[in-house]
C-alpha cells in the first residue's frame, strides 16, 4: 500500500510491520500472509496523538472498516483484526487517550465521543476506506462505540456490542445506589492506576469513609457526564446487542436495545442476545456461573463471537446476507431448561405479569419466620419490622456482580443470608407445575422508616426441592428517589411510601415442587454503597445511624413481587 500522506499530514505517521496473525510458530513466508498491519499516531485537535493499529487485507484496495477503541491495550484485541482482515475488512484498533502509548491523560468516559469522532473522520480520509464503518466493542469499548454512534455520522453502517451501555447514569448506579463493587474496583485499577491489593483487603477498602475519597477529582466531571442524556434521535445504526444474565451490565444492554427501538426511528434493525455468562466470559466458552453449570448449549467462545461479528458486518457493510437478517430479533438463554428461546420482541409477546403478595403474622424476619408469598392479596393490616444498621450490612452473595470477584458471582446458596434478622423472608407453597419466567422483574414494597433517607432492597430466590436456595435477581431503591430517579424527595419519618424496585430481568424455568421466595431488606453490600440513614450523600458520609424499617402488606398496602410468566412454552 502506498502512503499518500507522508510525514504528519492528516495526523498520521505510518510504520508498516508484519505480524504472525494466528500463527504461534515460525513466521511463514511473506507471500502466505493473509493480512497486513500498520501502526499510526492519529492526531486530535488538541495535538494529542492516539496510538493506533490498522489491520488490512493483502493487496491494495478499499475496504469496509471496523473501528474498536480500548483503554486495555490494542494488542489485547488483535484477534479482532487478525480474524476480520483476511475476510475483507480493514480493522482499526485504537488505544484511547492516556493509555498504552496514546498521548494525553486518561479520564474515564470524558473524551470518548470527541476522540472517537475525530478518529472516524480520519478513517474516512484513508486510501483504503470504502465508505462504510462498523463499530465493535465489549464493555468499555462498547461505550466508546455508542458515543460515536450517537453522533449519527453518515459513514456508520452497523455496530456489534457486547455488554455495552449508552447512558452513563444507569451504568454507574441502580435505583439511585452507586454500584460500588464494580466501579470502585475498576476505578482503582484502571483510572487511578493503583496496584491491586490482596483480595482480603477489599472488605476494608469498601468500608472506607468517605468513599468519595477514591474518586477525588473525578466526581464533578462524572456527575456532569452522567447527567447528559443520550441522543437517541440521532442514532441511526443497526446494532447487535449481547450480554449475559450474570453480567452486571446486562440491564444496560437490554435498556439500550429497548430505548433505541422506542426513540430511534432511523436506527434500522436491532437484535438482542442474552446468554447466561458473567462479564467477559462470553469469550471463554464458559458454561458455569457460581454453583451452576448450564450445559453445552450455553457456551459461546471467541470463535463463535467472531463468526457472528462477521455475519452481522457482512450484512450491513458488504450487503451479504447468509440468513442472519431473517433470524429472530431476540434470542435468550432460558436457565433451568438450559436452552435458547427465540422471540419476536423484548419483553416476549404473550407474557403475563403475575403478582405474588407478601403476608405474615408479624414475624417474617429470617427464613424461620412466618412470612408467606401467595398469588392472593393479603388481608388484614399486618406489618413486619427490622433494623437496618449500615455498620452491619446484608452481605452480597452471588448474583450479576463484577467479574473481578469470581467467588462472589453467579448462582449461590442464599440460606445464610436468609437467616439474618434484618432480612424479611416471604415463601410460597411448592409450585404445582413448572413456571417459565421470562422478562423484567420488579417488587412493589410499601414501607416506612425513621431515617431521613434509607434504602430498600428486594431479592427473588427459589427454594429447590433439595433445599438449596437459588438467587434469581435483586434490586435496590434509594428512598429519596421514591417518586422517580430524576428528582429527590425528603422523607417524612414513619410515613408509608410506595417503592417500586427494579429487579432487572431473567429467563428461568422453575421446576415443579420449588418454592418462590421474596427477600426484603435495606442493604446489599458491597454490591451497592451503604445508605447512612442520615440524609447525607452516601458517597460522602462519615456518620452512620441505624434505621427502623417497617414493611406493610395488606389490602391497602399490597407489597408484592411481579413476575413475567409465559403460560406455556411457545418457542
């Protein structure tokens, strides 16, 4: 390939080199190589240069181009380039600002739109570019892809994103509570560039007060970025969205899919695939999450991901349809059945939202209490109370958590957690038939507190016939957001409020003879930050006080968990 812009013209210095591609042995003869690699320094408007690798097919020509931007090192994503380049694509893999040889300072999320768009413009000026760009990303790279796609650039033709997110606010927090387990560990390792402490040190780190000390200098910009809504009207990119039920980012993946369909009329076709995988395990062929193995049908792996990537980009960047366009728009892995189901939409058509109501004789604390869960609304005026002490939180045990803590991830037995006095436990009778639950979950909790602010949590579990208590999903709501996440509300002590707790989603077949269980409490730590109950910002709090919480379940205050049930398998 001839360099038509020598020197620093167009902000690039070309340095051609040969790499081995998929080969791990001696380098083959030059005429057997089926791709080439160039490195470049792409110049931004503020004179910062970004370290970039370009994978090209052999020979001169113009090619559809795939762009991937990462803070983790372009070399760690060379497999995208070495797979796609021999198949007719130019692949640009760029180290984002301040990382892995790129100039400037790395500040999470701040520069990804401006730097990404400038890089996209640079691609359109290259002699090997044919006019169409696809964006590819997993996790943070997925965010960088969404930031570029939001601009509606005319060269964008498709996007393939695994565990990506469009809107920063719901990624950083859930129900108004900061996702501490994920973001403190990530920020500590990648943004603050601190060496990882031993695993046993993290409990003390999570209990640091004020926790904002770990984010000093970042909080103002982060708040500003999180407050900026995503511009769905400008989004025009056909996208394949992927994630897994035990990936802490899956709610953002589903949210992006739904929001684009709802608010982006020019986006083109969207597809959604949700497996069972924890974060990043989609690439490893994983079939386990915690204590449960979901069988061979659950495995994906890098080769399948790359093949699906090629098929999606072939359709939208090259006009080659091998049948992918006609495949169902929604494919989800149903746990318990351990099989994939195809649907025409998300949530699936034909689901029925069924409420299971909490009731007790006033003593639902712990699994040995008298809390009941029933399809019939409770009569009478019974309540249950517990004390939430932020210095003695309910511990996080399994779930869709950060993958840097693999021992606290996936399916885990909740029996010990449900033995605590500060966890209210409501249990159903054994199910007479299998129950297929596919779709969004929520709990509606009527509660009061003597605190100035507090949190309420809800967790759905299943008691299997053998006694194992399997976690399904959980959620949290900061009480100040009882009337919506877009505004705060000062609580009146001991006043009854209605709290609607988003519990994410699931796809699970629950076997006959199992019992449903709803756990209600006020903490899930360290997954979420602790509410001090004082009204102070939890991120800045140094003083904590216990709060007395009361849960109401009556005809007037029907505390319940709402399940999306498919009456029969229509797959």
